[in-house]
């Protein structure tokens, strides 16, 4: 079975540019989570969706960050404009159904903003 | 909200020895505690988990114990192998969200 798929795997961009990260969850999974990992702050939950609906976005750092899930097989995390402090590894994870707890992570996107 | 603390931050063991990583949590309502293994350049991989109605769970060389009264849980790896070297994260779940510990870098020397 294919796991969670993320693209791109690496992204280097200049400050002020728009960045879009993409995620395809495991087929049949109903929940999707976006995390950010940095040395300073560890693994932080940014936002999560149940059945394509955003449930909790309290972890989104500021208005420059937005996330969408237009259908069950695709989600995007957008940063506009990007700043150097956004440099991190961004992970997407999916969960089978709301009654189960296990989350399965993708390989991540390493973002560098110069 | 939930707060999860993890110790130690680094752990070095000889191949074949056991390794123990400990975590404490703050919210007594938390009911699910997974452990993840993260290798360099990869995403966290779920290796074992435990729910609050269970005190211990074992899967081959790894086991997790939970003490609800003391609000702490531990990961035990026996007969460690070099391929066990990685960063391990514990987490607690509160209101549908996982709160992660700060990670333990485990090094197993041959």
C-alpha cells in the first residue's frame, strides 16, 4: 500500500515568495494533519481536517499560513509571503477514521526560505 | 492543555543491552499514547501505542508501560540492534490532537 505522499520533498525559496506544499493521504483515511518540525519547537500540529473539513487551526502560526482540503485525496499548505523563520520540515499525516487514533506520517517537505 | 515531557534527550547503549525512554504527561484526560521512531531524513513511524485502559503492551523487542496514577509511560527496547538507532518521540492525545515530547536520540553501538 502507498503511504502518505508529500511533494515536493525539498523546497528552497526566497523570502516573500509563495510556497505550496502538497499531501495525498492514505486512501480511505478520513483525517489529515499538518505538522511542522524544527529543532527549537519540535513537532507542532498546525491544522487538522476530518472528512475534508478543518477542525482545529489553532496551531497555524499566523495569517500567512493557510490550508485546504478540496477532496479526500488531496490537501495543500500554503505560505504567503514566506519568511526565513518558516524554514522547517513540514509533515502531513493521515488517520483511518475518527474512532481510531493511529496517525501515519509522510516523508515530509524540507522548506528553506533564504 | 496537555504537556508531554520526555527523558533522556540522548541515550547510548551497547548492542544487546536494553534501552528505556520515559515520558510524563499533564492532562489526566489523555487516553492514547503512541511512540514514534524517526530515522534521518524520514517521517516519524508509529512503532507501538497504548490506550489508557491498558497497563502494558508488547510487540517483539519493544514494550510500552503506562502508569495512569503517576501520569507517566515508558518505552522499553530489549536486545538493541544498531538499526534501532534513531530519534524516538512519545506523544499524548488530548481532544483528538497529539502532543509530542521533545525526542530521545538513541545510539546503539556495535
